[in-house]
C-alpha cells in the first residue's frame, strides 16, 4: 500500500452567514405557525401574510440604508427623526390635493437626502464618530419637530393613500418597492466601484486610503442613501396613516430596530462585512416575531425580551463561527 504524502485534509464546506439567517427564518416561521395554530388561529392566511410583508416594508427601507452606513464603518441614529420629518414635509405639501403628490414626494426625499448629507459631512470632515454625529443631528431634528408641530399635520390625498393599501398578487405594493430598493442596493454593493469602496473603507479606512480610495466619498454617499431610504419609509407611513406625525419615527424605534435587523442579518458593526440579502432575512425574522406576538397578545415587555434574546444569541453564534474559522494557533490566542 502506498500513502499519499503531503495530501491536504478535506475541509468541509461551511454554511454562509446569510444561509444561516434564512434557515433561522424558516424555523421561526414553522414555530410561529405551530404556536398560532395551537391558539386556535391560522397563521397562513392572506391577511396575516400581507400584514407581515407590510411590517417588513417599513423596517426594510430603514434597515437597507442602515446596512450601507454600517458597511462603511459608520452608524445612523437619526433615522427615526428623518422618518418623521419626511412624513411631515410630504403631508404638508400634499394637503393641497392630488397636484401636491409629486412635489410632496420630491420635497420629502430631498430634505431627507440633505439630512444624510449633513450627517456624512460631519462624520468625514469634522471627524466625529457616526454614533455621536447622527445622535446630535437626530436630537436637533427632534427639538425642531417637537416645538414646531403639535399632533398630526397636513394630510395625504386618497390617490397617495392607495400605495399603502394596494396588493399585487397578494403582496403589498410597498413590499415590492422595498425589495426593488434592496435589489438595487445589492447590485450597487457587488457590481459598482462605489460598492467595492464601501466594503474597503469599512474593512480598514487606512488600508483603503493607501490603496488610492477616496475614503470620504463612500461614507457620505452611504449616509445620503440611508436618510433617503428612511424618507421613503416616512412616506409609506404617511400613505398608511394619511397624516404627518412628528413622533411616528421615534415611536417605531426604527434606529435600534434597524441596527438589530442588520446585525441579525450577519453584518458586522465594525464594518466591511455583510450583505443586504442578510439584512432582509433579519427584517423578515423580526416581522414574523412581531406578528405572532401580536396575534398571541404577548405582553409588550416580553416582546422586547424576546427581541433582545434573539439578537444576543445571533451575535454570539456569529462570533463563535468566526473563531472556528481561524487556524488552531489563532484560536488559542483568542482563548487566552
């Protein structure tokens, strides 16, 4: 018998983080169906599935933008106030009737993009960390909203409200728009120079700079896109509620929920690693959990406990997998 000298051991192929996210989503859907059926109700009804997809669309817009910002090594805590601002601006202009729909949409998105531009410039030019910069900008917007508007403001015409109620083959139109934005964002990340620069800057800004990448541009663009997508979420909420609200964004907690969905989807908070596809999986998991807990009338405090437990377990699993990928000598150093 002859032995093969120097043969390398066969390495088993490991599941990607995105694959794990969607396996978890399937498990969550199965468990939710069992729990809802045990309570004497039906999970797979057209109305319930449409409600889940609608929840996905609102959080999905914000989470897609948050993914871009986190991939660039930054963070955006101003998104709930951008959501509220977009709904206020849009409702104020659309109050004049059908003729105000297009100007209202354009103005709301333009204001949102300007807020994102301010965030990006503060982060890149003033060298302020994204956490502090966007928190400060968010508090400024919150103060303006609180002092300038009391209660609801403006109104959306019936033609615009149909966006929040239209179904195409049982799928909400808002969800289709959100998935289209997700597809464009994924295409930008993987097929354009800007997307490659986002990953490079998030992985190591210094290395990217030494490689000839203009590190400020991807960060600013990521913040502008993040705020614009948050503005889209605000317009969607306007279509559903028919009036603008200065608190609708903060009440939804879209800052922390979007970050949680991004992290649950496998994107590293340190930047440089992650995908929009994984984020959509994280958004879907939270939408299913929120839906089933609402159907079962779970205590709101228990809802937060379950969300937090899911996030902690997911991050711990990703950290364990990253250690297991290292060569043995690096594992010992990490353990030490």
